[in-house]
C-alpha cells in the first residue's frame, strides 16, 4: 500500500478564494479594468508545489494548480482549451496528472448556471516517446463565461522542480504561488523576466513518522500582472521574458546520508553529454560510411572542397525527420541506412565524416530559439547539435538537417546567442552562433509610365544567405501559378512573365524576375502627376506598435536590403519635385537608413537602403527605433510630382 504523507502542514489557499464560488460581479464584468484590450484574464491563478513521501516511490513533487479565468469575447475562447504537458517516457518512472476538476459559470438572467467538465472533455495525447499532454476542453463557453479549473501533477523526480510561470498572454488579476521544500534539498532560485514579483520566505516544522525537519517555504504573491504580448515582431523566444522563477538543485543531504553537491560546471555538462551512448559513442562510429566517403572525396582536393562535398553528400543521403535533440534516437548507422534521422544523427554523422577526411571538426551543442537560452550549466538547456570545422583559425558552422543551408548560413531556429563546442579531449568552450554574413535582398525595379500614365516594367529581387534559405524554403512546395497569384495580390500588379534563377543552386544568390503592368499607382490632380517612388516595394506599416517594449527586438541576423528604382519619365512631362535626400541612423549605430532620388535626363533614379548592423536592439532603444521606422516609412511614401512641360 502506497502511503502519501505531506511534508508540511497544509497551507490554505487565499481566504477570499473558494473553488466553485463565482460572483455575479465577475460574470457581469465586460472588460478587464486595467487592460480593455484583453480577450480574457486570470482572475485568480494559484499554485502550490510541495513534497510528499511514498514507501514505493520515495520523494514525490506535488504541484497543485487552481485558476479562475474570465472570458470577455470570442477571441478569449482559446483560454477554454488547456494543455497540461508532463513527462511520461515509454519506460521507467512517469509523471501523472490527476484530480482534474472544472466548472464553467454563465449568467442566465439573474441565475448563475454551472456546467461541469466531463470525462469527454479530457483526453491524453502522446507528443513524443518522452512527453504526453492532457488536453482539456471546457464546456458551454460563452462571452462572459468564468472558468474554474484545478488539477494536480505528481512527479517522482524529486531533484527537479519545473519553472514557475507568472506571466501569460492575458493579464493576471491575483497570483499566489507557494513552494515548500524540505531541508534535505537545496535549490538556487533564479528570477526570470522583467517584472519584480514580491517574494517572501519563511520556515515551518514538518514530520514524517517520528522524524521532524525544517520545511523551507517561498511565497510569491502579487496583483495586476500585465499580459506579455506575443504577437510583436522580431522576438527571439517570448518565454525568455516572461516573469517567473527557475529552480536549480545545488545539494542534497538526506537523513543518515552524506552531503552531495549537484552544482555543475560547463565542463561537467559537456563531459556528461559526450560520454552518453547516444552522443560520443555514435560520433566515433565510422565503418558504415567509409567506402562511400572515398567516392565523395575523389574530386575534392582542398579543405573547402572537402567540406562542401561531405556537407552536400550528408544532406542528400539522410533527410531530417523533423525531430531535434542532442542525442541520437535510432543511431547514426541505422539513420544512414534508412536515409532519415534526427538532428543529432545527421550532424554527428557529418562531424564524423569531416574527421575521417582529415579535417578538424567538432560537434556543437546549443539551445534553439524555441527552447530559450542556457544561462547556467545544465544538460536540459541544450536540445540541438550542429557541426563546426576549423580552417585557418576560423570555424565554419554547418547544419546538414536543412537542405537549403550552406556553410556558415544556419537556419534561424539555431541562431541563438552561443553554442558549446566539444573537443576530443572533452574540453569545451562557447562559440558564437551569430553570423557575420549579411542576409537580405537587392531589389531592382525598372518602370515606364506611358502616355496614359499606366505602369509597366520589370522587377528583379536577388536574395542572399538566410534570406535566400528562407525564400527557397517558402517556394519549394508552391506551384508557380500560386506564387504568381500571391505576388499579384500583394503587389497589386498583373504579371506577364515570371522566372526564378538559381533556386536549386544554393551556393549562389537566388533571383526572382517578373515583368508586369500595373494600375492605381499614379494619381493625377489638377494636371499634376503624383506617385510614390518605390511603388509596390515601399513600406506602409510600422511593425512596432507597443507603447513600451520590455524585451529586445531580435532580427536574428545582420540585414542589408537595398532597392533601386529606375523610372522613365513620360513624354511631355518634367519633374516638379522630388523627395529630399535622407540619411539617418539609430543613436547606437545599430540601424542605418539612406534614401536618395535624382533626375538624369528623362530618367529618375531612386535608391533606398536599410542596413541592420546589430541584430539585437535592447529595450532602451525601442522608442527611438519605433520613430526611426515612422520616419523611414514617411520618406518612402513621399511623392514624386510631375508636371507638363
């Protein structure tokens, strides 16, 4: 019989909050008082994390969650679908979710109507061989509904406490979290996000049988937490900036046991990963590809030629199965044979081949943008592997899981601050993932205005590096007719001819060329002709709309976009006015904008260039950046004016 005994006297939930007791005032509430744009809000969000003991499983972490959610409009209906993710591998110890109870409250006239969550509204989905999710769909949701939900998660992993999250995409009116940890376990607490959530610490005496101990209690309590908007552009990973707390185990000292420290160094982490059978062991395997590698290297003489030959071979031989991780799943040998594998299998294989070819190559572990940033030494902080090869004291980074990537042009998902390069002697060091190569487009537009002032011309867009990678990926599955229709709709033109150049040759910039005609780009008022010099290539909306942004603007990579427009002036007309030359830069030099329009005979030449030198713009420059874009858009939308000669 499993006996569960609480480590501490139960700490009651907030006195003014009772599950199942919703007021008419809450149901009648039309908008959230401090954020009228909110589609929903947590009226109450409460969590309690504590430890219990089981004779069969030992120490267990218990997480109890209670929440009350107000739905203001149909957009807020999304908050009625709750996903509770938990760790449940195919074998071994598993977490479990239980005691799920939910009620939906609606106002029917003067009567409060309750609808309970039934079994049909709860089902389990397997996300991977390690994780599952409880999907909860609340019933009878209407505008004005109030939802109540509570559930408990039991985890046998006593040395691990999940990160606490205090901020969401909707505001939180009242928040209370309590974490109760017995003296036998010592955790470091690391505050995340930009909000300062008050923290109070105290102790209580607990008991297991005849054993007494000190229970260390940390309480987080606050009101009116603003929503963290996650639809702003150029965000690395919004979860990096959410208010919360992470817990890192530093030591344990159980009764009648020695003190054990868990504080690890990066050297400890990389050594553990490398010695894993799904990492270092797999990296050393080479016999399965040796014969094929000899054929691949027949024509390759220089180091650069060998790198490209091996890189292209791996990409053509093994296709990414969309799974990531720092360890192999089925192993490099099987992935090679089957022609499909996860990120680790592909890039460990790539690294092994580079080594076999006599090159100095090493694996690089990293955290993807979606996974956040590994700030302190932890194995869980890494979830991806790429390869680094050294030539003339410089490293070239390679990711063979993306068929459109090239040396030193990584997919955006892995461009996330720094990775950890692991050497053969098990030493490791940080290596920057930030590319030095500018991504972007060079646009050329040649237009003619005929006697009827209708537009015709040619547009050519040339895309380099990451922009080329993303462009190829976006069009590789789209039929040409669909792409033409999309361009005609977005540009407001009619395309007569469409052509792609180098769409398959990833080592050259890809170019898109179109011939077109267009209407509605020119306006005639009192005999004068007005038009914007960049036509359909101009910017029209400022992407930055927040009054205040507390997290960085992250473009990912350095960007250089240059547009040149050549306009043939129609016969019988001359230029009356042109937009003035403009050059401006962010005060930190991170972004530069240049604009110039000149007349040469019967032609007008316009040049507009945006150059982003610093991919990350810190929040202190947000207001300046926002105004920078306002000025740029204003300049690009100024008119050229023609008059009759």
